[in-house]
């Protein structure tokens, strides 16, 4: 008959195996409780962040380029942007100054860099565009005052003469020479061949006008052949200017438009012409066009020329040339060939 082990008496010390088992179970329980607490804490943080993001997306403020759309579809909240857009009349998605705010890689409400066109460009003067394109200068032309010389259609220094019968509708003078080949019989009534003193005074006024023109800033002409071009009011410069064909000067409706051309020489080819457009009906075409020439100027045969020539050297016309303006030679002479010179009716 088998014998059962004897029961342990009360208060006896348990074996070591049971003690280690109890400690191990206790440690596992403590670790499990700790892990559950940490996971619960992380879940609470995530829920809070999600709640914060949702609140911001629905009702929070966002900063954007004035006029750009916000994430919710409404206008982006930018301090003062609404008042600025309303006052300036700018269209949506535009930056004041003309540039467009485009959506950037970050999605709606963000913007790529945009450049404003407000303000004058810096750097050297703009070069006038050659060819048939309209030329807009970077330098404006100022008013030119001719004084007594305004009454002269032809004014020379060393002399004035005409080969063939020339018709001149204004005063004729030479400050240090004589007038030859021009008679009252060849010209309409009112043409006056003045004495040398009046011509000297007129030349003095021309000198002042030349200094005034020379002091003006000028836009360099990229193409010194002006035929085929349309040029807006302004001040222009070149080493030499030629016109072989038709040059159009567009006043763009401005009654005070002024055109000034600076060059060492001026050559208008035979049969060429200058057309002045865009002037008010009460404005004379030749009143505000000036050709400031450093040496000599030539107006070819059969050409139609507009403006006042102020040349430091001489001025020559070909046969049958027509000029609405003035021919002035500061140091040389004016030589005509059966030309027609008429003063513009300036106020």
C-alpha cells in the first residue's frame, strides 16, 4: 500500500520553487499594467492633436498672399488685405502691382514667389527698338524755346542762298553773311529778308535753345535708319540718323507731345517723308519736332520733312524738297534748291 506524503505543518516555510514562481507572476502583472498605461497616454495625445488640427482647419486663421484662396474656400485672412484689394480695385489672385499669385507646391493657400511691376526700372536707358515696332523712350523731351528764331523759316550764319526759285513762308536771315538767290517776287507776301542785327539776335536765341536741348537726357536709338519705324514722343540720340522711306511720329493724342532727335549728322534720302499722326485737330504738325545735329543736315530732293533743324554746321536741301518747320545753321550756311519752306502755325 502506497504511503501519501505527509502534510506540511502550518507555518512551515514553502519550498524555493514556489517562491520564485510567485515573484515572476507578480513582475509580469506589474509590467503589463505599465504598458497599458503608456499606450493609453499616447492615444490621448494623438486624439488631442487631431482635435487641434481639425479646429484650426475649420475656424483658425491662415496667412496668405492678398487675394489667394484659403483652404475652406473663403478669402484668406490677412491683416488689411481686404481693404487694400477693395481700394485698389485689383482682381482676385493678384498682387498689387500687376503680378499674379499662383498656387504653390504646398497646396491651396500657399503661393510661389511673385514679382511686382510697380516702380520705374533701374539701370541704363532703354534702347529704342529697331524696325517697324513702336518705339517708347525712357527719356522724355522737354519744351524747347526758340525766342526770336521762332519767326525764321531759314536762318544761317555765313549765308543763305537758293539755286532755283524757293518758296519760303517766314523770315530769312544770315547773322554773318548775305542772302542770295531769294527775292520777294519768288515768294508770297510777308516774307522778310532781315538785317544782320536781327539775325544775330535770333542766332543768340538759337544758341540758348541748343544748350537746352543738349542738356536733355536721350534714349539711344538701336537702329539709326528711322524709315519704317513708329516713334512716340521723347528724346532720342544716335551717332548719325538716316531716313530712307517713311518715318511715323505718333503723338498719341497729346497736344503737348515733343520729339527731339540728337545726332552728329542727318540724311533724309530722296523721296522720303515724315508723317506726324495722333495730334489733336488744332495742333500744327511741325511745332514740337526738333533735330539737333552736331555737323550737317541734308534733306533730299522731293522729300517731305517735318521739324526744326538746328545744325552746328550747314543745312542743304535737294530739288523740290518740302519742309514744314525751320532750317537753321549755327556756324555754316543754308543752301536751298527750289525748296518750299513753311513755318508751322504754333500757338
